[in-house]
């Protein structure tokens, strides 16, 4: 499958953007489908790596539908380098490394599914023109993407530039960009640059990697405030130690810990090979007010979810178990009878 065929609007960090009308808000960035397309983001993965004052975010998202002019924007706290990721299977391997541990519980007919021998349920322990108030830092082509790094004086200035240069701009985007621009963050804008006329994108995107200086581990989420449907995000954080989510997008939503532990993987070089994975679902995206911020945890305790699976041992195993039960009951009955007989004899001889 060609690269452009799996990239749907550009690596948005968006999860369930949706609706019949084009949805744009994504978990950490803004997904901007073209107005004639019904394509929307419905799932995303992000790997955040931090070591020696440098943060690297690798993103991949899934898009339902097809788009010919889709685009995506993402704010970052410092000047970023942007490149295509080299490992298309990265998130599959991360998923495999952090999946629940499978524990088998045996059950025996006819006790299957009665809860007597164990539960079967799973438990989880040409360069475009710059506009007024916009400073274009860099432009490049990466595969099917045209990437622009820019800064702006205001949300309105940036959205005017985006609109002038062919981006679809939602009405709420300027207001949601303003906090980042006030904090002097840089904006990375990416849009489809197909090599052939008529090409469109759909499916899961290849990874896109952004690297920038940062003294803290941060995962941008505030643009998701503009979403109108439920947003779900899963973030893998690789650092030298386990991390806690000390700032969260919505204080009312506590992220679920999925995994914590050291992982042997080429993409996670030592010593920043301690992987902590969190997931969270935001049913009211309008309540989002902050980004994820991760800090070192008090300890490096490992954690892995457990899924219990019930396995029926079959008829003959059941016969053997039942025979054992009957034998034990028989022995118990004999012992009890002898004890009672002795007691009766003792009473008669008094």
C-alpha cells in the first residue's frame, strides 16, 4: 500500500473526530479535512519519548473515509524538527508489549461458567505567502505531506494564514490556538501534497515524528476542546523512569494506567526504556483546559493488567475430578463412621 493511501488528513493526534460534517479537533492537534470530504479521524496512537532535555513525539492516526485536501496542525513548545517515522509497525509492537498478561483459570464440566471453579470474565489489574502577524520558519516536503513550521502573533493571524494557504479552518480554531501562541509555542502545519492528481487518503497513517527541546514531558491536548464528539487518547511515555500524569486535560477525568515497566525494544533505547502507558476518554471535550504533563513517579514499580481466561478441561478431566471428589467423600464418610462408632462404644462401656 502506498504511503499516501494510508494518510488521511495528516497525522492528527485525534481520536474520535466525527459527525456527518467534517470534524477537525483531535487529541493533541487539529485535523482539518477538506470541506468536500466526509473523512474523519477515529483513532490515534502517540509515543512520547523524553531524555536529556529533548522530547520526541511519534504520531499515527486512523481515518475513516477518504480525503484529497486534508490537513493537520499541532502546537509544540519549542522549535521542532519534523520527519517521517521509519517504523510502520511501531504501535503494533507497543500494543503487544503493554497488553494484559493472560492467566488461565481451569474449570470442569458441569461446573463451567457457574463461577464455582473460577470466573471467565477478564479483569484488568512554491512557498506560500506569509501573512501579517505570521512568521514562517521552515517549509518542507515529507512523502505526501507539505510541512510548515510557523509562529504567530495571534490566533486570528494564524488562521488567516492557514485559510489563505488552502486549509479548512473551523470557527473555533483561532480561540483554541490563542493560549499556545500567548505562550510562544510553535505551530506545525501539515497538509496533503499528492504526487498525482486525484489521489486521496484513507486508513492508518504512517508515523510522523516531531522533536523539540523541553525540560518537561508534555503532550498537547488543548485543541481537542473544539471537538464535538467523544475523544479517546492512548499515550505511551518512554523515559528513564516511570511517570505520573500530574496535569491532565480535564480534571474530572482520571487517566487509566495501562502499563508500567522496562521494555526491550529498538525504538526505546536505554536508559529511556521505561514505558508508562495511559488512556483516557473525554465525553465532553469542551471541558478540556490543559495538556498532559508527565513527571517522574515516586518509584519505578512495574504494573501490568491481567486478563483471566476460563478453560474447560473436558469430559474425561471432569470424570477424574469427580472421581476424586467421590473418593474423598467416601474416605471422609468412613473416617466419620469410625469416629462415631468409637464414641458410641465408649459411652456404652461407662
